[in-house]
């Protein structure tokens, strides 16, 4: 049966060192600063394509990835900047990609939706809703056949649950007991369509029951809760017991993409979720428990913003790809 | 040399690849004990076990994605679609994922996977089990498309496809599975992108794919009795296409008939014809290029209708005679 965890006592998160917690907050600020800067560059006309911002969702990216080992794999989504940064991508090479520069992760060929960083185990963000979910099954199978104890963390959104790919993939991963963590960031809207208007069973974690795997619904704006849920799923996956489904309930502050006029949700709703800012919540928690001294949080923010400024400088000074690049790389 | 069937040649290629490289594994529907819908993988489960010969649920989209994911981390999956028609269900993973990943992610990752599928009509399986959809895949940058016509080519091209670091769609033909031909026992590869002149001739070039190669060869034998020497060229790989060999033959004979089983409109014959007229061969052409493709209709069930829906030996004979006698 599905185990609906909700927000509950954090266990293994309690064993996190002070440094690990501060690193989590640092990553959250890095993501926030990166995306706010990317949005600014977009407004200035410096970013050619669209972008899908995850501002407000930093806890699910950082909490889940923090539980992984560096050599674990990750697959991300079109709203994946946070996942990539959390897994270890360099902001400057991501920013260079946004500006279409040859120093970017994809040599300027992929843009915001396609950041991959093989060195950090990031096998790629994906422009197709649920595109990465069947791929995660294959990565899990490869890990199993290679007799490795790695795990693959597969992010997707609530929109992916509309797709047949989600259901096929969960079935197969469970059938073959593959080391996959299916992590759904339920930000409650697939573009404009609310989960309640798209899914007969909008409690996404409950779908796990159909595929004989544990499913947990957690507060996706609480970084430690996400860390804890992911740690449990990791333990299961590494132990050869198979996949898990985690539904991290969260909210995107910005529109779906840059074309969004936000006709489908109210200002009040957005403001109510901004009051649950995962960064502020985590900061308060760390300050309350004495992990963080007053003023340290603002120094982390300032450092993140400075790092992003340096990333922008690198990106702006980087060369454009040459025209020959169009036909290069089509085949390996 | 010993003779084996086209399907035995494919099975032998799979066996040799799996013996040689432990990263190679098979997945698909009913490919284990059942041996696949056409028996191509019969016996491989016993030899390699269920981990490397994996029966999958009927989830084409996800098993395609499974091949993509495994390939991304260094495995060499060979996926079987029970019928080429069902590639439509895996299209997202083939077209948006497998084909794009190397380019789109800046050369960081490659997708060394092979998809095998039986195509073609002639079995009475009607509209959803008889299509030849190779042009769809030849259209997509990042994919390679291989379409062998003989047991020898099938083995060597399949081994080359498995070695290739890119996603390869390997198109088999149901009516060729029982065809026998000479096949060496050892491991050998035929490089992708090389056409083969199956019969030399000076009067007319017949460019044919898959099963149509044999109908063209039969037609050529009868034409020889009439004093018409037809050259039969099999591209073997549709992507990359061996322009050089095709252009050289067209330049030599000055007359071209292209024969393919797929729906005529937008089929690979259209691409070949266009490449020939764009090339230096244009100046040597004495007649319009003729395309003989399948009718632009779903494959019908009725035996007579099915027969007439795709090019036959007689169709080829008629077309070649007209071209050679200047009646087109």
C-alpha cells in the first residue's frame, strides 16, 4: 500500500552535519540567484530561447540530490536548472549555454532545456514531458547489468503523470527491480492545467500502488523532508529492492515559461505559496537550531549572487559557435 | 560456402555480437522462449540467459527508452519491434531522444543502440502489420537506417550496426526470412553507407531496396533474354546513402528505375531520384527517372489486392521496357 508520509519527523536528515546543511542552503541560493539572473538576461534580450524557471522549487532539487552519491546518475526536465546546479554543474558553463556560447555544456546547441553534465552524473535535462522517465528505466537496467550499486534519480513534473510513458516506465522498473528513484515535483500545474483537471487520481504518490512500489507524498518546500524521503528510496534502491515514487508537493512562483499570462491561477494563490519560500523556511530552521548565525544566510546569498555575476561575465566573453558546428555532432 | 537463411544470418550476427561483447543484450516482446514473432531469436535465451535476452511487456515507448538509457551508460542494447508498424509507439524515444542526444547535449553522450524490425507486406496481415516505414527514420538526423536484402548483407550489416556508436534502425523483411544465401561463419562487418551492385548491366539502372532487390534481379534475368542488360543496385544503407555508387550507375546507363515497397509518396525513392537529378548524373539521363513504389493506400487484406498494392516483378519489367524503349 501507498505510504503517504506528509511532513513528518525527519530521521536521517537529523544526522546531517552542519557543513552539509549549510551546503544545501548555499546550493538553494545558487539556484535562486542563477534563475533570477537568467530571467533578467532574458528580459534584456540576451537569451535567445524561452526558459522554464523553478524559482520556489529549490528545496526539491537540492533535498533530493543531496541524498545522492556523486557517482549516482540523474535525469532532469525542462524545468531543470536547479537539478543541474544541485548535481554539480558549473554556473558559468550553464550560463554560457543560455547565451548560446560554444563554452556551454551543449556547445550552444541545446540551450536551457538540455543541460547535461556527464562529469557530475547528469545525463541530461529533457524538453519532452516524461521524456526522461523511460530513459531512467534503461539507466537503471544498465546499472543492474553492470553490477554497480549506483542509483538513478529521475525528476519529472506532475505533467509527466498524464503521459503513458510514466505508467509504462514505473511498471517496468518495478517488474525488474531497478535502482530508480522517480521523483515527481508536483508544482500543481502542467502549464495551465491543474492536477485536479488532468488526473483522475491527482494524489500522484498513490499511483505507486499500481506498480507495487512505495509511494510517498512529501512537503516539497522542505528541503530536509525531501532529503529524508530520497534517502529512504536510495537505501531501497541500493539494496536491490527496486524503485520508489516520491511526490514532492511544491509550487512554481513564475509562469510556465515566458509566454505565460497566468490566467489560470490567482495572485492570492501565488502570494500564499511565496510565503512558504523554501529558502526562508530552511534559513529560519537553521537559525532556530543554531546551525546558522544571524547574518550568515545573507552572506551565502551575496556569495551566490557574486558567483552568478562571474558566470555571466564568463558567458558573455565566450565565443559563439562557428557555422561548421551546425553539422558537427549529429553523429558520434 | 555454406548457405543459411536470412533469419539464421541475423541470429548468427546477434550470437556473435553477444559472444564478443558482454555489453550487448537483446530486449523485445516475446523474444525469449517464443523466439520472437518470426523466430529470429530462437535459441538465444538458452545460450545467453534471461538477463541478456529480455522479454518485455508490450510497452514500445518505454522499452525504446530503456534501450536509450542503457546505451547512455555504456550498454549495447539491440531492441526488437515485433512489427515495424509498432515503431510508431516508440517514435518519441527514437526521434526526440535517441536521435538528438549526441548533438543536443554537445557531444557529451552517444546512444549506441540498434532497433530491429520486420517490415513489408505479403503475409495477409493487413494494414497495421505490413508497412515499410523506413523513410520516416531516414528523415531524422542522428539516426542511421539499414535495410539488407540478402543473408550475407544482413549478417555483416547487423554486426556493423551493433558496433556503430549511433542509433541504427535495422529494417528486416518478413518475406526474406526464409531466403537462403552464402554466409561466412566468422565475424565480419559491412561498413554502413556502402551500396552494392547486385548485377552489372549497361542499359538501365534498377535501384531497389530489401525484398525489391530480388524482384529486380528476377526481372533483370528475364530482360537479359530480351537483350536488355539491367544493372541492379541495392543501397543497403538508406542513411547514410551511398550517393557515389548510385550516381555512377545512373551516369553509366542513363536510365533509372527505382523500386521500393513503401508508400510511393515521400518514400526513399523520392530522395534517391532527387539526389540523382541534383547530381552530375543529370546530364547523362536519357529518360525521366521512374519510381515504382507501393500504392498510396493502406495495405489491404485481400490476397489479390495486397499483391497489387506493391511493386511486383511484372511491374518492374513493364517499367524497364518502357524506359529502355524511350516510351516515357
